[in-house]
C-alpha cells in the first residue's frame, strides 16, 4: 500500500498533568517544515530521520515558550507512515498547552481521537485488528490484558486470519474461472481439496470462537459477586481483597443497600468485585430494591461467592435461596464459603480434613452436605486459598491455556461467527453437489467477514466506531 500523507495534525500524546516531561506529536505532509517555523536550533529540514535535536520553541513574537527535544521521523519510517515530529517539553499543564497552541498557529490542525493510529492503519503500517489492540493496550487494567493486547498487536491473529483468507481466495478464483468456461464443461477447482480446506477452516474458527469467553474475561475483567445473608461478611471480604475500606462495615444488618463495585488484581487478572445487599425478605423499600439488584448481579456474574456466617445455623430457607440463585444463573460457578471463623466460640462446622476445600455448588442438588472453605477476612485465615479458588473457578469454563490465540473483541467474534455460517453453508452445498455459482456466493461472503477483521474490507462506520475509543494523541 502506498503511503498517503494528509494535512498535518498535532496533539499532546501524554496525559494532561504535571510531570517531568510531556510529548506532543505532529504528523502529516510538511510536519517537519511546520515545526521548523517555531523552532530555534538546527535547521530541522536538513536533518536525517530518527534523530533528536535540542532547541527552543518560540512564539509569534520570538519569545521562548520552552526548551525542548525534537525527534524526527521521515516517511514512511514512522508510526503513522507519514512525516512525523515528536516534541518533548517540560511536563507542566500550562507550558504543554502553550507549545501545542504555538504549533497550531502554523496552520497545523488539532488531531481527533485516534487519528494518528487511524492514519497508521490507512497507510498500511497496522492491520485493523492491530490498531484495535493499541486501544486495548492503553486501556488494559491487568497483566493478562496487557499480554492479550500485545499478542494481537504482534499481528499473530491477523496473520492467522489472512492465511485462511488467501486459501479461500485461491479456491474461489478457481470456481469462478469454471463459471467463465461453463459451456466448455471445464473443471478447474478440486472439490475434494476445497472440502478439506473448508473443514480445516471450520475447525480453526470454532477453536478461535471458543477462546472468546476467556478473552472477554481477561480484557473486561471477571465479575465476581459476593452474596449472602445480612452480616455474612461480604463487605469485610471485599475490603480485605482490595486492601482498603471501600465498603461500609457495621454490625447493623442491611447496611449495604446497593451494589458496591471495586477492582481487584490477582494472578495477572482483573476481578470486578460486587458487594451486594444481604438477601432477606424486608418491608424496607430501599433495602428490597437492593435485594433485587443483588439477584440481578448474580445473573450477570462470571463467578458467585456465597458467604455464610459460621456462627449461625444453615437453614432450609437458605438452601432454597441458594437453589433459586443457582437456577437464575445455571452456568455460573458458585462457591460456598463460611466466614468469621475468628469469632466462633464452638465450631458448628465439621472440621474433617476433606471438608477444608471449597465446593462449586452450581451443579449440586444434595443440600444436606457441603464441602466448603472456612475463612476470616479479619485475620486473613483462608484468604489466600479463597483468592486462588476464585481465579480457578472463574476460568474453569473457558479454554484458556495462556499461550494460544485469544479473541478479545466482540467485533471479531461476530465476524468469525458469520464466517462459520458461510463455511457451513458452502460445505453443505458441496455435499449436495451444488453448482459453482452457489458455492461462490458463500465463499465470497466468508472472505468479506474475514477481511473485516483485518481491515482488507471495511467501511467508514466501522472505522469511526473503532477509533472513537482512542484518546487524542494516539
């Protein structure tokens, strides 16, 4: 793809605030000339690419705005593929803004959100899936999310998709060539080879789609809902996990009236902890609404932790309550934990060694017997075991092995699902001996969906949606 340099744009590329340095980026046709107009130092127009120069930025009255370092990147060897200048200035809010204003007065336009990366995509420096990974990397909230974004940024997913796409292109070309010679009854396409190719693609797409659930959890965080009766220790546990007093803790039942959210990083994963109102029948309208929200949170959870105060008897009403929660989210792992063992005078819990591990009760129908984990959020006893088991149960229904390709984007998932539908249809057509013109329809549709992932085929609406997620300056 040939490099296309558009009008120059500029933006502050680092977060607004006070710091040691700030970086401003200028990219586009004549970017070096524009910066040269306000720069006092060497003649930037005569300098080589990938060089750094010390000097001063001057305003329209030749007053010093700031001392800076200017880095030059000549096309096409830059992030955007265009002529690019990066200016490192002092990191104060006012001085950074003043440098930007000075640049804009030369006729450079202020960049829109994601416009630098959009130009990198349009100039063939990045595939569309890689451009999306840039935004994912910026917004990553856990180490695993960073790893997933870097995997996609490396181009591994794009290369995998392009490989199959090229094979379908070759097969489609042979089928359509047959259509051109249909009267001569010439066969160019090997139907057996095409069937094998489509079956391999079918398997590969299904494997990728299976990775989406793990990719979603890694990218967006694992919704971990803490439920139980009032004063079961939910808020205390949330505070212990995140290491701060996020939720209010009192001995008064019904203190938590609404869900309380907090982020917790563990094992490289982001967990979105949700502390809920205690489950009980109440005439208090506000608390009753809190209970409804607790039940809704369970339905949206990735993992549920049901907490039970060890000092109180386990009732038939609570067993029914747990069963109703499980029925509302049958595919969601539910862990059963007894809490506040540090306050226990005489243990009401069987201390047999086989009962020291937690049990997923999401598939159990025998409510007379439980394996469980005993913890104390106050003394942290059992807390490390609980952390590890939450992580294990959160990922138990995914196909995450830490090494294979991950699909993290719902856009990619949708495109792969549509591709699979067209591949299935083409295979059915082959089995029914349909003519090449019908097969070509499905193959072209599959190509379009695969091309939408990497950006070979796209439209302005998709681009606007993707790049609107970016910050200005990237």
